[in-house]
C-alpha cells in the first residue's frame, strides 16, 4: 500500500476541539507544562514496556536500556521528544490521540466559566497530557510503533490542532514514540538548550529513567564528531530517597507527575516500611476532588511498583474505593517481580501492604483534623462523602473513620460537628445520639420530626447527603452510644421525658382512640398504623418509618435509581394539640373527614420531600376545603 493510499484525514471529537482551543488560550501563561506532560507520557510508556517485558522479553527487541531523548533544531524550529517505550499501533493511536476517552468529560465542560484564569485551573484539574503540545506548537507530528510490531507498520499522526488530523502507515525501524513540535512564532525561547534543561530539571528530575539531551558544544572544534548525549535528570525513583534528600519543590513536582494536576496537594505521606514485608509509600491527598471521583470505574490512582518496575495502576487492588482520590506510588521490595495482574488479587503480601497504607493514610487525615483544622475543612468539603463509604466498606477501620466524620446539626449548620463534639454536648440523662436523614440539608433541617427536640434543646445531627442513609444503617453505635433516627420507630426520649409528660401522653392517647380508628379507615392501605405523636409540637401530622424498616429517604433514593422497592408502609402520627386535629376530631361529615385526613397525609409526605400518589386529587380536595372557608 502506498503512502497516498493509506493516509486518511479524520476529524477530532467536538470535546477535543474545545479543549485545544481552551488550552491554547487559558494556559498560555504556563507554557512550560507541555514538556513536563510529554515527558510524563514517555515515562509511562517505558513503565508499560518494562512490565510487559517481564513475561515477554522479546518486546525489548535487543534494547533494554529505556530512555527519553529531547532534541531541538533552531533552523527547523522544532522540538522532538522521543522514547523507546511500549509504543502504539494504528488503532491505539486513533483511540488515545483522536479522542478524550476520559470519565468526567461532560462535567468538565459544563463547569467551564469563560473566565480564562478560572478555566485554566479547571483544565489543570482535568489533565492536559498530549494536547498540551499545542500550547507552543502550530503543528504536531507523532510517529510510533508498538513494541514487537512490524517495522513496516509504524504510524504517523499529524495535526495543526484546528479540527482535523491525518493518519498514515510508515516504516519505523525502532519501537516507541517520537513527537515533533513545530513551534509557533514567538516561542523561540524553547529552542535554547539551557531553557529545555531548566524545565526538565525543574519538572521531571524525578523521572526514574534517563532523560537525555545532546551535549552542548562551543566553537567549531566539535564539527564532524558523532553526536553525544548526556543525562540531564537524576534518573532515580524519588520515593526511594530519604526525606531529607527531597525538596518541597521536588515533592510537589512528583505529585503533578502522578496526578496531572496543576494545583498543590493538600497533604502527603512518605514512608518506608521495613521487616518481612518491605515497601515504600509516597502518597498524596489532592486539594480538590478529581472529576472522576464518582466514576464507578476509576482510571487513575495509586501506582504499584516492584523494585522500581511499574506493575499496575489498578486502583481497587491498591486502595479501597473510599480512598480512590489518593494519588501516588507504592513500591514493594518483597513482591515477586514477575507477578501478574491476575495473581495480585489474591496475594497476601499485597493485602498487607494495602492494609498498612490505609492505616497510615487514616493517620495522616487524623493529624489534619487535630493539628491543621483549616486543611481538614478543605479535605472534608472535597472528600467527606467518599470517606463516609469507609463506614460501609472497611469494617476493620470503622471506628477510626467514624471519629473523622463531620455533620451539620440543629446547633451548627456547617459540616463540622464530630460525634465526639456531639457527645460532649449531650444533656444530662441523654443516652442516644439523635439524627435525621433527608434529601438535602434543608429538608432535614426543616423536618417536623425535630419539633420536640428543639423544644427540649436536644441537639440532632442533620444528615443531608445521599450516602447518609447507608451510613447510618452500618453505624449503629459510637463510643457506647446508640445512634437513633428521630424519624423511625416510637419515640422514646428516656430520661429526657419526666413522668408527668408520659402520664399526659397516655391520657391523651385514650381520649383520641375513636379518632385514631376513623383515620385508620380513611387511610386504609396507605399506613401501617396511626398513633398520637410524642415528637410534634407545631405540625399537625408526620410520617414515621418502622423501627427496623427501610427509611423513607432510602426508599426514595432506591426508586430514583430504578430499583423495584417494596418499602414498608409508614406510621401516621398526629399532634393532638393542633387545631386541625381538633377540627378533624369534631368533624361529622364523612366526606369532609376523609378529604381532610388525606390532605394531612399528603402534606406529611410532602414535608419530608416525598412525592404524593395523586397530585391532582390533592389539589382538588384542598381547593374544595378552601372554597368552603371563603363561603
């Protein structure tokens, strides 16, 4: 096949066009990152080859000395970044270069504001990768061949970044990828060797394979001699060094390398564990949530190395899901170098490494909570909902995670109330931690179930996150105190109620027995029971879930995601001191009684964010009663 026959022109996805335009304009003041991003990609390609060659050494093709070469040509106005890593075939080039195959893409573009300064930060959070080339180049040429592939089946990709790219098959004798940047006018600073060396040493010194550049020559005495290259980075794995050998800047640049994030990390953990199972940890907590935090199939996270050889970045094997936002490296000296990704799932040593890493990370978060409260507030805002999943998924560390949880309460709208804080403010005689769940903080805060607690000055935790219904099902006790929903079961305030109050409630219940029976008939099939409420002081009625049944909030969430839920019927509680209940008690017209009862029931459903079965019927009944009042 001739070049003319195999060369095709294709269009970028719409998202790629938008991203290219944003990067060229929004990241113009941070142009240096293009070299960091391309070197980072080259390093990843070398890591992938090193792992694949463990089981197939022929992929090295007789050259196992992995390296990255950075060259420049002042006359042609080009910069070239070449590696001898894993390379790509034609299909991989189309998949990896022509599209943005990345979770969170839609959310990313929806978040853009049009403000260049703000959008440059968002682009940094999203990750720029290969496309950063177009910050400084008006044409980019990529030539690649996959390791072990046919030298006749290399691939050339080329684009000016304006909407289209070409693909063609070429001859390429050596494996790996070479990217040539044709610089825009005005970018001559990047055609100076000292400038490129400075960028490499600043941003990529930690890369564990050599980054080589042509030796600088002076005068004419070098003409005719073979080109000599020298290594310009330290080419040693940063995480294997002792802490006192590493500067803050180096730590920060390594974070940017593993996370592709332009912002500074919130905190880091660098530790060496010795003994029968030896490993190094260099892990970071980002300062903001990644766009794919809620993706069920995360593509990024913690990388596993064995004696500095990359093995996998499969997040689930290295971190529990509730810590999926962690970035960094775990390097084991004890795991076998030839371990497969499949065997990792059942490896006991890796499980111990994972367990040890989790304990140290929880210790880091605990330290933020205790000693750096401002940083912990940032952590909770960004990752609090993810951490809550640990109560469900990590039984071993449930107590430690519970101490880190923060909530709003009837005494504090901000999400900064710990369970220990709550216990310290419990009233004399109070033996339970009271909480309420809702669709939102506002729904929980305005629930009628809180009325008696406000009257008695008893603090109640307000849980408005969707995960909270699952969390409270798995966290029934804390420090010997039972967590009690104020919207479940028959309310028992224990010593918070005096004997006279209990006696009054019993007397009232006796007086309303006939009314309760009439309401049961009117709501037949809708409720499990009807009873006098202990918890209402202002509202006429409310709905209560059975003590051990599914909460109303949980039932609603499950229905929203399409699950066929057969929830238990609620208990309908009435407030005997409310004027509407007094009106209902004295109502002799059966039709009006039924209408008023159903209106009160539907109001109770609405007050907790639920959906009534027949909105039109509700409005019709309500309008009928209002017309009677007008007359």
